[in-house]
C-alpha cells in the first residue's frame, strides 16, 4: 500500500513538472540517471529501487491504448507492478531514458538498445540494459537489471551437483577443447559462462570474450561488444581475435556455421573455447552441431563437454513445507525408480511465504543441469551415427546424470518443487 501511494505521489509530481519538455536536457555525452534531481528522475529512481527490493530481473513498460502498465519479472514470472502511467509522462520518461543512454530521441519507429549505470550507494552501481522496441501502441521499454542477484555467480554458486561440478572444473581448467553451454532463453547459460570465465581469470591467461550484449563486466577479461549496426559482427570479431594470442575464447552465442567452424578450428589448435548455444539440452546440442554441417570426427575431437541447463523457482529454505506424495499419484510416477528405497519426502512452497522470501515462498531460481562428456562410449556413438534417443541412453550408461534426474535429486533435497520440474519434462 505504502509503495503504491509513494508511486502515485511521485507520478503526480513528475507530471506537473515535466510538461514543458526535455529539450534542454539534451547533451553530447550520455548523462547519468542521477545527474539532475528532477521529479522525473526521482520517479525513475523510485521504480528502479523498488524493483531491486522486489528482486526483479527486468522491468517492463508496456504501452496500452490509454496508459502505460509497468510489470516486473520476479523469479522468472511476470508480476503486475504499477498501472496508470499517463502517456505524456511516459513520453518524457522515454526521452529521458534515450538521453541517458545516448540514443536518438527523435527515432520512434525503429528498435534501439542502450545501457546506463545507476549509483545505488557509495561505490556500488547497478548496470541496466535498455531495450526499446516500437509496438502498435508505442515504444515498449524493457530494463534488465544486470547485477541484480542472478547475473553474476562463481562456478561454485551455479547449482552444479558435486559430480557435475568436479567434471566441469576439471575440463575447464585443464586441457584444450570446446565447452558448450546449452539451454533455451533465460536458462542461465550466460551466467554459467561468466562463472567459468571467472574461474579461468588469472594473470597467466589471456581470455577474450565476444558478446552481444556484454551483460556483466569482468575485470581482467577482454570483453568485446559486437555491433552489427556498423558491421562489427561475431564473425568479424572472431576472425580478428584469432590473431590476438588468446588462451581462452568465449563466444556469447554460437549461431552460424561460420562461428561454429572457427570455434572448432580454435579448439583443435589446443586452445580452450567456450560458447553458449540455444538448444534444449546437451544431447540435442550434438545433433544441432551435426545439422550445422560439422563432421562427427571433428565434433568429437574438438568438443570436450556440453552442459544443458534450465532454471526453475528455488524454494525458500525458511518456510518450505514437507509432504509425502500420494502413492499412486502423478508425482510418484514421475519420481519412479529415483526415489527408490528412500521413502519419498518432498517439499512445496508455503502460500504467503515468510519475511525471508518476501512472502512468496520462493527465493530466486535454481538451475537443473546435465553435463555430457564427449569421450569414450559417447564419442564412439556420435562417430557411429547414433540417433538422439540412443545417444542419450549411451551417455547415461557412461555416467551422465540427465537433467530430469538432477532435478529430482534437487527436489528430494528440498531445493525445488517437483511440480515445477514436472512442467519442464
Ligand atoms: Zn520463506
């Protein structure tokens, strides 16, 4: 209630004070959000701070016919935040944001991207990535709050089971070859990539990463922001960095055959290569690469490891509720052999949560993973032209813990709700 009142108070103040336009604020250099204490800046700061408190990852400003709605993405789900931002005020806010990001305020028909930094307290900044896309009712803004909770974690904090963690740590820190991180949109692959880079980020290593966009800055890693607009593409950056004497190369997303080809070549010349790829799982990634035209013998010699990952809501450890699934219910059949000898004890969120989880019952998100090691029987099966199901079976026989299994282990440990996991499989 209080938050709402404060919002409306700031909204009204901003409305009264910004009707005379923003032209005077235009400047050569991108400004910082808090350079001027205008009512509009105050409103914007209030929205950002409140979103941070709510542990949101994104803020959406959605133009409806009459007004603009603001929604937040919290724990992966969209939640209503504020309604009723009047159009004129929204127009001013949009212009202000474009100025802060150094974008073209006159451009209203084409998408624009930018970023700005927001000082939270002394020495602590919040980086915000801005995407503006024209919709039928007007331009929609999505702000991604970059260093809020999920965006940067060390390898230890990435939810890998101890077996998978050890495998990943070993393959990433010694030897050569490519490590691929696969998953759909919002599956935490980029966060995992950053976790690995931070592990390798030592004085003796020259690490170059090519990203679009750079989501988090890591001191000591040479990060390249590609810029398709001026023709600085992934491929161009890749060709150029081959002469930059690197030990480790990371590529934000493996999309084209040309990128894949260059990565494979680099991996084969004894360098460590990391890339994210948009596929639903580790085994599927193998077939995606084959479909791209990569020869099986090159794939098995260049790729050392493929990680598949998804995110689900993490249960709040302070208020989760223990229960036993019905003996013949859907949950028991999903658990199957897994729960085996153990008397299955599961956990679910408490409705209304507790103070520790902001009364939601959940606390952020947790990854469920599978790690496919490209050697032994798996390599033989790929060379032998195995089909997807067969390859999965071989991989599991060789010790891969499938994502579903990993998720079940985490559900039995009380880290996630089985119902959440069942939605994925
Ligand atoms: Zn709680």
